[in-house]
C-alpha cells in the first residue's frame, strides 16, 4: 500500500472516530466518506440516502466484484484517553466500523490510482449494529449482477495481523423477540377477578431450557431472557399486562425458526389457558452468515501469498452480522483480521480500532481483486 494512501486512510479513520453516529443516523459519517472519495479519487459515487457505493469500471464484460464496510457506531461513552476521542457524548466507535470504512476507502484509493481488470464496487453500509443496513442495501447485489462480495471484521482474541477464515456458517442468526400478554386488572385481594399474565409468562420462561437443549437441536441454539416486565409497582393491583423480551439465536436459521415457533405455540396455549391476549413483535433481526468455500479459499490463497498468518477457525461466532443478507444473493466470504490475543475486545470501553491492520486489509482486498 502506498505510504501516502495509508496516511490518508489512518487520518480518515481518526476523523470518523471523532464523529460517531448511531445506526440509521450516520448523516455526517456518510457525507464525510463521500467527500473523501470525491477529493482523492475519480470514482463514480452513487448516493442511496442512508448508504452509498463507489464504482471503478474496467469495462463491459468484466467481472463485477464488491467489497463492503459498515460505518455505524455504538451507544457507549468514550472513556479512554486517545487523541482522536469521540466528540459525541455517549456514542463511540467501539466495534471498529470506523476502521472498516477507512480500510475500504484506502483500498479505493489504490484501485483508483493503479487500476484493475474488474468492475469493483465499494459498498459503504449503514446500520449494521441493528441489522437494518444490509437488508436495505441487498438490492445492490442483483441490480449490478455482483458475482462475489468480500468483507473483513477486526477481531480481538486473534493473533495480531492474522487472517482468520472459516467455511460455511461464520455467524449465528438471531433476532429480538417480544412476547406481549394482556389480561384484565383486579384488586390484589381478589386476583381471581382479573387475568394476570405472570403465570403464563413464567411457564414460557420455564420451557426455554428444553427448547434450546442440544438433545433437541443439531447446532447451537440459544434463548436469552433480556427483560421481564409484568404489572405496575402498585401492591394493591393484580398485574394485567406483561412483556417478555428474549434474544433468540441459532447456528442454523431453520432451528431459529423452530425455536420461534415453539415459543409462539406455547405462548398462545398459555394465553388461552389464562384468558389472555398475546402478540409478538421482533427487532434486530440478523440472518445466518454463510461463507462460500470458494471465496474463503481465495482469501486463504491471497493471505498466504502476502505472507500473512492464516488461521482456520473451528466454530462460528455466536454474535450475528447482517452481512449474511448479501451471501444469500451471491457468493462471497467474510474473514477476520486479528487485533492480538490480549487486545481489548470489541464493545468494551477499553477498545479502539488498531490502525496497524488497515494496510493488512487493503493488501488482502487488492490481492482478491487481482485473482
């Protein structure tokens, strides 16, 4: 990577870090990235309101290949003392999406200056943390006949600058599920005159261990109780409304669907038994992310040719990633560049993206573009 381009990418990363924005609110971030590319490249830029992409065109009949970076931040305060600290109270880039976008922008500089024999699409995506972004951008794949898409995520707990690869499922599917039950209020001395959702909700919670038992599922299945909110803080009242908030998660989407159906069926049965109305709502839905082996093999080949340590991952991440939306429409893969085994983990206060891995990412992307 050219020294000047690396310096520009690092400077860009620091600017993005100073101005973090939450999912679906990345107005400054998106415009700053667009301005950077307009200033330093001749690439065609297409603004899609919440997200955008830039294009290097090699010509008709050339392969269409895409690279994706996310650019939203987290609702976490910046508490570490760094020169480029967040200037937005309560918001910071504690997942490294500032580094992902800076890496993709640095890669765009290299391609713009040196050329390529493929049509290359640089996709800058909003709202990864909530799962909204990729779902909204996915039409981009079919619109431009994207034949392959690549991305990387920085990752702590992995050897510094190592390239970590896995075939098949890389991230579990997940979603937030709210079970709302509503009955009728009554005086606390006469609960039989009302319909209290507490027992029905308790029985749903009690059934969770069986639903997620390894004996009943092929892959890992998890159901995390996030919140139980029943009734009011009034000792004279028998509760009449209740919400059970769960995060449901599975290695395989069909088993996530099975878990959801089991929870819904049981909730409906309990609601009927206790004379309650029940409804369901969902948020933060993520698909499974399934890497194509051919694409992962390309990452392996390039990383080895570039002299990077290649590490074979033995299991998928439990955490979800909306990148899976793209992989339902075309082949591709996501890999992970290590921050170091003992480096602070993502989504912790001590974490800050390591500028050192920008060059690794850019060189990896360049090698993939040359295959």
